[in-house]
C-alpha cells in the first residue's frame, strides 16, 4: 500500500526539503500522511478549480510546485484565498504536497530542465547562497531577438518581454519563476543574458545599464515545464500508481 508519506518521501529523495529557502513551507500542505494513495494529480498550482478536477477524477493527493501555506498563522477559512483552498482540501479529504524552492535548487529540478530546454551546455550553479540559479553556454551565439523567439516557442509563453543589450547571446543565466532578484548574481557569474519571469521595470533598467540581455518569459511558463517531469518521476517510482496531469492548471491570464 502506497501512502501520502511514501509520495512525499520519494519526492524528497529527489528534492530534499532541506534545500528549500527559509520560511518556504514545502512538503505536506494538507491531509493525512497515512492515507492510502492510488491516484496522484500533478500541477504547478493548487487552485479551487484544480481541487474540483482532482475530486471529480478521484485523486488522493495533489503534488504541486507552488505552496499553499504562505501567510503565517493561515487558517482553513474562506477569509483568504489561500485559506479557502486549504478549506476545500480539508473538506475533500485529499492531501496536498508541494515541492517548491527545494525543487528549484535540486539537481535535475526546474532550473536544470529549463537550462537544457533552451540549449545550454556546461551548466552549473551561479548563486551559491541558495543554489537555485544556473548558468551555461550556447554552442553558437545567437541574437537576443532570435533567442527570445526560441524561448517563447520552447516554453509556450504567451509573450516574452526582452531587453536587447546589443550583444549576442552566448553565456546565459537562468532562474525560473520570479527570479529577477538574482540578476546581479548572474551578472557577477559572467552572463551576457539572463532568462527568468515576472521581471519588474527596475530590473530592465539594471540590465540596460549593465549591458546584459534580459528575457522575461513568464512565471508560469518557466515553471510549468517541471510538471510532466515530476509525473514521470512518480510513475517510475510507483509503477502501480495512477499519475495524471491537471487539465485545469493554466496561465491565469491571456495575452493580446
């Protein structure tokens, strides 16, 4: 019999919970550790729509990348959005497990997958303090515009905002999701191009001043790439388990 605990423990073999950033509540978000599991649904986020989908498909646990429990002293009430999600999980009896910044940092995790998808070789960690970001090189230089188009296609981004610093793309630093805060570390590591999502205006100004190409490929797009990888990992670890991908988990906005 496979239990929720078994699922969490197997995921932690790949992405140890100790790799998570401070105050990042990874691991079991809700549910009973001893609950038997026959069906796992994998998604990037746990939303009310994903929970309804999981209930309809009779899943026992949702494995997500993003945590539910961010605010301190979160209560399972409908007073907050996160509380409403937690309340829905409690009502359903379904468990939820999150592998967040630990999966960002883990070998073979999100940022290694991201780096591989956009053609980087000789990939290594560039920010030793948290071990999340990666840096590598392209086999041949490419223009910033061409690379932005490549990333858009690879990630399925609705839009890619990019700053062309007027230099070819060769050495690329990557940090999935909202990783612009590590831009300076990427620059110090020698990148000429930085790829991430959720880039605020002032980071584009920093890149412009420093002469570095900067690509904002979207938070969802640069992280959703890990969902099928997690699903395959669980299928190999537990061949008897039914593992499905959420069909309700999607970019929450549209692009014109």
